[in-house]
């Protein structure tokens, strides 16, 4: 009676032994994908809040423009203009000049493109421009001049300003170097494509 059982037992053991290499390879592949190398996605996404935090570190700012305007910029509010692929920044402004009896308050709305600076591994603001300048009272008649001063300040203070700097390990995988490609402004953040160098 033990003879019929022995061939069956041998077949079960043989089948088990044959499946071991496949199981071992599967375990090795899973371990490699989980922990041996850092994971490089095909893109990174930054939320509006992350961009807000980065821009907020630059403010408040106090500057003299054209040697006659003293301007304080504060309280930046970042927005996403996805339809134009631009980031907007609205800032409160306080402006004083000898041409007006007292300082005036208002706001600038700037918009900017985004770019990548390889030397610093940073996503940066590029060529900001003033979309709108709103001042009330005595300053209303000078809105055009104030917008010009705002454009000058925007270019000086926010052009090439980094909103995210990649760590070296975020752009390396198994000895291959990667870099940001297309940068797209979304309605709720920024998407940066990652491509091989």
C-alpha cells in the first residue's frame, strides 16, 4: 500500500522544487523594486501651497525704485493661471514718493513663466510682469507710472527666484541622470516632467 503513495509524494516534492527558482526570482525582483534603488517618477507635482510657502519667504520687501519711490511689498498670494501656463502673485503695496502728500496703499498682480536652472537644480520664476496695479485715492491717477515701477521691481526681485530645488538623489537612478523637462501649470499646482539627460 505504501508504493502508490511514494510516487505521488515524489511528484509533489519534485513540483515544489521546480517552482523554487521562480519564487526566488520573484522575491529578488520585488525586493529590488522596493528598497535597493531610489524611485524616480516620470514627474513631480508641487501644490499651490508649496509654491505659496516658497514665494512667501521672499516677503516683506522694502525697496527704493527710480530713486523717488519707496515701496513696501507684503502679503503675497499665489495663484495658478493654468490657461496661460503662468503663476500669478498678488502682493499688497505701500508706496511713498515726494510727489504725493502721504503714502498710498494698493496691490500689484504679477504673472510669471516657469523655467529650470540646471546649475542650482531649481524650478525658477522667469520674466515676471505686472498684469494689474490698483491704487486708490491720490495714487489712482498715477497707476500707469506705478505699474511701471512694479514691473521694474518684479524683474529685480522675483526673476529667477527658486520655488523648488531638487535634491541630487531625486534626479539619479541606478547611475542614470535625470532632469526636469516640460513644466506645466495646473489649476492646483505645478507638474514637472522628469526626463533622462
